């Protein structure tokens, strides 16, 4: 992601925040739509900006001949974290902080479930080294 993209995303976020605050006084339902729409646009921009980084990480993993399962767990966990944070923020913007907290808990459990096979592999390696 270059500086121009970053400034564009930051500008979009600031404009959307001001618009949402203004709308919240008169039409709260539209303020929520503005927040969600801006979040989706910003996330799309971030995903486009991060694709070269993902390709570089994949290249590093290929050059080290490490199992791709590690990389898959990393990206799945990262995706879960992003989606959970967006959903949690949307819930909190809608005034539902309790639901947002439950979404956060669900995301943490999902990361744990996704990474369980990796933990099992690490424990197997450790056991093999100790015995």
C-alpha cells in the first residue's frame, strides 16, 4: 500500500465519520449505513493494498520449503480477526456493545479452532525432540 492509497482511505474514513456523526442526530439508521459502507470501502482498499505483501509472504514460505499448512493457518486466523473486528465495531456503532463482545468471543474461539491442528503438530515435534 502506497502513501496515496493510505491518504485516500484515511480521508474516506474521516469524511464518513463526520457524515455519520451529522446524520446520527437526525437519522440514526442512515448513520449506521454510512459507517458500514465506509468500512466496506476501506476494507476493500486495504485488501487491494495488502495483496503484494501476501504474495511476498507466500514466496518466502516457498523458498524455505515449510509446509503450506502453517501459512494457511496464518491467513485464516488473520481473516477471522479482520472480519470479527469489523462485525464487532458495527455492533458497537449500532449501540449493541454486548452483542459486539459476544462476536469478539466467537472470533477468538474461531481462531483457536483454526489453529488447533497447528498446535497438535508443534506438540508432536516437541515430543519427538524430548524423547
